């Protein structure tokens, strides 16, 4: 569903900005930063994404469970490391 809203541009010091309602901030989980996508005829503002968030804890859990083993050898039998020097 697309909702069209008209919002005012407000003065913020020497700059200008948008004021978003608490309802919009909460609904879209917007906290301190947003991603702004500039397209030809529109600006898209969305909550910042952190695609690798939590990976450190997941990797630690894998290590703790012994699940972080190599799936393949890091050197193949026919590979000659001297060729890479």
C-alpha cells in the first residue's frame, strides 16, 4: 500500500529538513539515521539497514559449537603455492 503524505520543510539552523511524526518513526523503525536514495524524480527515505548486524555473535556461537570447520581444503592437492610468489 502506498500512502501519499504532504510534509512541511522546516528551518534547522542554516539548513532545512523534514519533520516526521512519531507514528511514522515507530512504524518504520527509524532511529538515529536513515538511508536516502536519490532517484531521477523522487527521493526515497528508509530506515537504515545493517545487513551484517549480529554476525559477530553468530560466528562466536558457531565457534563455541564447533560448527566453523572448513567445508573444503584451503589448499588443493594439485596447487603449487610457489606459483603465487
